[in-house]
C-alpha cells in the first residue's frame, strides 16, 4: 500500500515538473499574443520601446565610428532603460493570465514589481546624476561634451512623445485604484525623468553660452535634474515598496476592530492582519475568541457574517475570519 502511494506521489511530482517546465514558455507566448491584440496603452508602450531601441542602436553605431565615448555610454543607458520598459510591457501582458492552482491570486503583482523596479532604477539614476554634478563642481574647468547636445534634443523629443501618450499618469501622488495604474505611472515617470535629464544637458550648454563656466553649468543643471527626479519618483517607490512588503493600508481605520471588541459576546480579537495584494485589492485575516455562551451563535455564522459585513463596507472583500 505504501509502495503504491509512493509511486502515485512520484508520478504526480513528475507531472508537476513537466507542467512547470512548459509554464514559462506558455507565459511568454501569452505575453506576445496579448501584445499583438492588447489595449492602446500597451501598443503605445511597444511603440516607445521600438523608438528607443532604434535610436540607441543608431547612437551606438555613430559613437563607435566617431570615437565618442559619451554617445556609446548614452546608448547603453537608453538600452538598459528600454529593457525596464520591456519588463513593464511584459508585466502588463502576463498579469492578464487567469489564476491557477500554482498562482491562486494570478500574476497581478508583476505590475507592482515592475513599478518598483522602475522606481528603483530612477532613484539610482538620480543618485548618479548627483554624483556627476558634484564631480563637475569640484573639478577644474575642462572641455565639456558639446556633441551630446544634439542627441539630448533628439532624446528629449522622443521621450516627450511617450510622456504625452501616458499623460494621464503624469501626476506625482496618484491614487492607484488598480495594479496597472501603478505600472503605467512608473512608465510615465521613467519617460519623464529621461526627458528632464535631456533637458538638463541642453540647459548646461545654454548656461555655457551665457558665459557660465563649463563645470559650474553642468553642476547646476545636473543637480537640479537629480533633485527633480528624486522628488518625482520617491512617492512611487514608497507606494510600490509598501505593497510588496505587505504593509497595512492606511485607509483601514481601527474603529472596525473597536466595534468587534466592544461586543459582549467577544472575548478577544487577535492576529488582525490586512495588506494590499495589489492596489485596490485588500486581503485580510482575523481571529476571534467568543464567550462560551456565544459559541453557538459563532458556529451558526452570525458573528462571521457580521465581521464580513463590517469590513465589506471598508472595501475589504477578501477576508478570512477564524473562530476560537
């Protein structure tokens, strides 16, 4: 009997391995299928990725043939940024996969992870711009890279097209009602920060034309860009990080717990935990210990229905109530 159970378990395990092996391939095919027939914003993002990749290839080739290291470095920066935007597009497509026995909540959190990744990259870019500004300030005046102005103007125009396409998500402190809102916001901020970075390079050249020292002009421009990028991205970084760390949503008041604990038939309320699976979808669990004489009412489900109704009014529809 034990041998048959072991064989049965081995067969089920091998089936699970085979299923997991082809799951990634199915997910990639699903992503490409949805990108082909996806919504307008996904097609807009695919259009922007195509523009950036094409431009970075051209810039890289020109930099190699002319020996301009600055062009090559900027091309690598654009390529890495395009990779992050591609991940955002993949998250949009893959998150539409229906829940299954492996991912019982689906893949909606990929959009939150994508937003967090974009925010982390932009914060790192803000820090690197601050270091670049400091380096330009302390070094002696030297020949600056005037040839980067033309690529900066081109890059600014391309990114402003993307900002216009995602202009509905250009605010700083947006209210995220769905997971895709957070992802779209991160895409818009990514394009917006790149636009500000290009504008900073242009302004540095303009300050030089007004007679400002080259290093002072670059330090001032890059410092302003660094500060602006940090202020734009930090709210998104906190919001996406809070969801991934399963922080308690701030909009859930403690008054609901007080209403439960104030009941005479409840001894204690413990292990009350609430977190956002994705923006707009709050998950919670709560443990109730009832008076002995109220146990029959608890078993009948009256108390459980009361708790569910109490938190349903607060927007929590995925609540697990345990009784003791």
